C-alpha cells in the first residue's frame, strides 16, 4: 500500500498550547491520506476484488482515508517514535487506552488528552481510517474506496452478517450502530439463511425462511 500524498486541511495547537514536560507543546494535524496500489502486484492479491476496481492512467487503484496526527511542535524534542492507532468503528482509542482519557460521547469534540502520558513521553500519535462502512458522523474516521464492478454491473455474492442483540426485537438492521450495510440483492432470495445461537459456542439453529423476511423500515 503506497501513500502518494498527505493533504493537511487543519493544523492547530493541542490543548491550547499546553507544555508536556521536556517535550513541550503539541500540535494536531487533520487531513486526508491518499493512496495508490497496483492490483497486479503479488502482495495485493489478497485484497478481494481489487482487480475489478477502476484504475487511473497508470493502472493503479486510488483511494483516500481520514488522517489525524498529534506531534510535538519541535520534533527534535520528541522520542522519534510513532504510535499508529488503528481506529475501531471510526473511533480513536489510543488516548483512552494509554492516557486514561475518557472516551468522547461526541466524536467531533476536542480531544481530551487525559493524563498526557503519550505526550510527556514524546510520541507522535497517528490515526488513519480503514473501514469503508463507518457512519457519516463528524469526527469518525473512515476510508473512501472505489466500488468494484464486473462487466454486468455490481458484484453480488454470499456474505455473513453477525448480530448480538441485547433485547428481543421484531426488527434487526442489517448493520448495527448505523454502519452502512451491504444491501440485499434480492429481498425474496429463497436461499438466504437466518441462523440463531443461544450462546457463542452453541450449535446454530436454522430459522425457516417463511418465518422471517427482508424489509424496509419506514415510519417505525
């Protein structure tokens, strides 16, 4: 995976310019990381349907992802090490895990640095979106990828969607937490299967196809 450009759209002092020990103040950079990959390269063959994605004039598949960087204003005062935190459902977790910072209720809220541990140690902290189905919510980080298509149009096939509901319900969204779902190609597909388990390791039971259906939820 090759980064071909980093576009910085916002840059400002972190924590109102607070000084973190001998490292000094930090700054926050937000923007977009741009990528281009060769679909014919052997290391990229494991990426599903990459060869069916649109390519640029050089035969490369391009995509982009949200990016955030926290770094010392004076790089020489840092520890010359980078902590790359992989977002979970678009959420940044490093400050919660290492700095004991509270997890923000609103993803777009200013960053709470907690006890400042990573900053006092001089780490540069980086996040980059990687999930394409993250909800369109300000502050969540996602990747934007082209849609792979075959000669007949959209690609279709069997996929597995797993749910763990916390309460009985007559309705279950195809994707939880408002993530973008894969749409059903045929709402009346007789081969679609619904399984239920009473526990994680319990054997699955098949729910007869006549007892459930795909539907579009409108007005509740």
